């Protein structure tokens, strides 16, 4: 336990925590996106998928228990991810208390430089997303219908600024995914010239697919393809 504590307190340990929790969060984001694609199959398919999420694990487990366990795991993973990132930032600042007079970014990408602000936007978006589609707290004039996520999604995205916020948040998520995946492989020790080209292509493709799919939902509603 002492060794584990000392390891976590180090910069390498915090990067490892970010990498491991990142794998879990990336997997959840991908699964969430695939499930949401049922929006294009119609109300019956999306609503049945939402119902399955509530009853998965039954009859071995009570309804919604496995879903709440998954939500708890997400909260823990997100907390550890954010905590490690914050502490790592503070460690970097403490290592150089005097800021650079003029900074250049010859190798850094825009995604890397906006990682922190992107994380803040994503957290705010997740909070609003849960309030809007899970708890029914929203500004949509149409009533929230329990058990009818198709209606709630379409009604929500018919408000232009809700769709705009969703699109901006997912653009930030795309940048976060790209840099996060790229850094994750490096933190796990997978950093060789032969492997770097593969991980860059994988990070680019993964981030692009997630971003394009998520942005397509509000656009499809706003353009009338999904009613």
C-alpha cells in the first residue's frame, strides 16, 4: 500500500491513472454513441434500447441496479481522471513557478493546448445532458415523458441553442478524445517510432467517428430528418 501510494503521488502514477480511467471512459463513450444511433431507427428502437438499459442484469439483479452500478463506476472513473489531471497540472506549475515570458508550441497540437478548457466544457455538458434527458429538468416547452427518450431527445434538439451547445461540447470532446488517446498510449509505455503512426491514426479516426456521430443527432433533428 505504501508503494502504491507513493506511485500515485508521482507524476508517472497520475499519468497512469489518467490512462487507465481514460480507457474505461473511452469505452463508455463509444458504447453510448452506438446506442444513440438507434435514434435513426425510430422511436420504438431507441425506447426499447433505453428500456433494456434499465432491465439488464435481471432477473439475477433488480431492475436498474446494474445501470446504477455502471453510473457509479463512471462517477469514480471521472473523479479519478479529473483529480489526477488537476494534481498533475499543479505539480507542473510548482516545478516552474515563473511563467514563460513568451511560449511557442512547435510540436504541441491545438487539442493539447485546450485540454483543460475542453474538460470543463465536457463536464458542464454532461451535467446538462443528465438534467435534460435523465431527470427531466429542461427548458423545452414540450413536457418530459418518462420512458420515451425518443420524444425527449427530439423535443430538446428542436431548440436551436440546445443543439448549438451540444455541437460545441462534442467538438470539445473530439479534441479531448484525440489528445487523450494519443497521450494514453504514451503513458502506458507504447511509444515507439513504428507504433506512433498507428496510434495517431487510431486517435484521429476514433475522435472523428465519435464527434461526427454525436453531432449528427442535433443536426438531423434541426434539419427535419428526424421528427
